[in-house]
């Protein structure tokens, strides 16, 4: 962690910004000095087909290989924002985006890309485990097969690394060809994470991945997310603030479609910058 | 982001509000106890009052019991509520400050023990035979006021007051040093006074420690309100935090 008592000035970050990330991208945020950006959301606005504006001028960075949590009360737009990252809204008619989600280092605006390409590059895991009604093995390699990889040895290798990364390998290695639906809920969820990891997504989106799990399964999934810190860029939506405090490195607090505060998680939960964040995380909200 | 003093009473959960209020109230009660403990110990020393000294010594058990109770209450709040931000700082500060209060109680007990041993010795009361007793009394008034002000600063989330206490501590240290110097002079002038003077030295030492603990409490008050740790840093840092 950066020294807590040092005032973090814009200049300090600008000086330490040695990576290729555009300098101005780091200027407004309290990032660690060696943080590199994987993506940057700028002035993002989003409207549903019925004209409801769900996201209003949200800007924040997504730091590479770190876990970023989106927190906020129900209906504040966290999941909507998350879904913008894989353009899932495009499945519905009449939705409208403005602003950008820039991907680095390619400097591409995710909003302008083909949604199918975006979904190949950005993985997602949902609230409820949703394995395919196939074997465990086939679930993990499904994405690879779609991408045209059919060499058995390669599939085997990626299946093992992904399942290991998702901390479920030891539990399933002897039953890889049994149906995925025979696994417990927690195992199914970790399998879904393994499936998402197998295709090496640029960003992994997790939408309340533990809300349907019991405490033990939750702890395992949380451990797994902790392990991903430093390896994969993760954006997670969670209702459980203690969970956000445990597993994320950066946190963004949203309210009524707007971003209220973006901060290092440890800072946000000990001394938030904004009164509204303080009120929410301490349970004074409402 | 600093905290308003009544901020802890605005949770959605009323139960949480009352748990935090209870924690604060118990802490202040314990603070009041140790404050009077120091006062009584000094009174006993000054008036050669064996009874009062004995009572003060026994009071320490009660203080220890309160320390355990407050720690337990704080643990319960952490387990049940997982406090964050200003709530977390409040609970953590109370846990730390309670240790300081308990130590103040210990110092009062030490002074009471000296009062007991002096009252039982042949030379009898110190009275105001030595100026240094007067000086000890002066220092004790000073540090007791610091403890009271520190508790006050806590109750009212008053960081300006906490900062004043941190500065007062420097004065107490000076007073302590000059009192020690005058005791050394006494001992050189009259070797028969050495054992009494040594006792007074220990009393002075205890009082000086009480001042340090009051200063620690003041530092935690600043941390609790401002979220900035001002311990082990120059006083200018605390000044910047309190008056940005």
C-alpha cells in the first residue's frame, strides 16, 4: 500500500507514471504509483430502450491485473455499468451509449467495437452459476473450441491451468467427464470462473458471483478472486461491502447512476473522501 | 473526511447506534474513574490519609474490570457490525484509549502505594515539608486537567482541544525535569531526605506518565475524527491535520 499519510498529488502520479498509459488518464485518480491502466471509462452515459438513463457521466480507471469493486445500493447502476463492458445491453433494442470505455494499450473504444468481438475479449460470470449441460471438461474448453482450438493436448493443458487457477482442479480432476450440473453450487460457480479464465479474457466481469452461494463456497470463491489479483483485470459488482473490502484493490461507489467516489479500497473503508460514501459504507444511508 | 460528533447516532440500525453510544458512555465513565483515582492518590499522599490511599489502591480492580468489559463490548460491535470508516475509527480508538486509561489507573495505584508506605514509615507525612511536594501537586493538577480535557475532547470530537493537550504534554515534561532537578538539590543538601525524595521522584515519574497517556488519548481523538494518524510525528503534522 502507498504511504497512507503522504498527500497524493497529481504531480506525484504524473512523475511516477513510467508506463505507456496516457498521462492524463492517471491525473484524476488516487492510484498506486506503479498502476497501469487496462481500461478507462470516460463520461459514460447509458440509456435503456425505454429512455431511462441508468448511468450518468461516469468516469473511472480500471487498473491492470487488479480487482476493482463496484459498490452501491440497489438500482444505482452498478450492474448496468458492468454490462456495458461486454455490451450485453446490445441484446435489447433501442439502448444508447455516450462517452467511451477505452481499452489500453490498444486505445480502442469498446463502445465502437463489434459486440461479438468485445464478448470474445471480456469474460463474464453471473450471479447464479450457469454451466452448460455438458461435462466439466467440455464446459472449460467450450470457449476454446469456438475459437477453433481442437488439439487435444492444448485443450487438456488449458483446462488444467484454468481449473487450477479457479481453485477447483483438485476437486474435479478425477471426474472431468462427469456432468457439470452434478457439482455443488459453489463448485459450479468456480467452474464458470474457470470457463471464463480459459480464454484469457482481457477483463473478467463478475456480477455478484457469490450471492447465491453459502458461506463456505463464498469463502472459496473469494480466495480465488484474491488469487487473481495480480494476474487478471477483474471488475466485480457486489452488494456485500465486507466482501468488497476483502477482495478488491480499488473500489468505486455509485449512487443514482453517478460515480460518487473512486478510491483505493483500504482507504475507502477507513477514511472515505465523500460524506455520501461514508454514510453508505457505515450503514447510515437512507 | 472528518466526522461530526453526533455522526455515530445516524445509522439505519437503531441497535447499532445504541451499541456505539453505550461504548462511548462506558469509556467516559472509566475515564472519570481514573481521573478521580489520580486526584485521590495525590490527596492521600499530601494529607497522609491511609484510608483514602487504600481505597484508591483497591479502586484499581474496578478500573481493570471496566477495561475488560469495554474491550469485550468493542469486540462484540466488531463481530456484529463490521464497522467501517468513522465507526471503525471510533471503535479502534476506544480499544486503544482504554489501555491508556488503565495505565493511568495503574500510575494512580502506584502513587497510592507510596502514600501508604510513607504513612506507615516513621518519618510520617511529607506534608509540605519539601517544595517538591508542592511541585508534585502542581504537576498532578496539570495532568489531571489534561486527562479531563482529553475525555472532553473525545466526547465532543474536539480536535482543537486534543491538539492543545498534545502541546500541554511538552510543558508537563519540562515541569517534571525541573522538579527532578530540585529534588536532586534537596538530596545533596540533606542526605537524610534521600529515601523520601526518591519516593517523590517515583510519584513525579508516575504523574509524568499520566500526562503521556492523556497525550496518547488526544492523538487517538484526532485519528478518530480526521482519520489521520498523528502518533510519533512532529507536532506540526498534527497541527496541519487539525487546521488544514
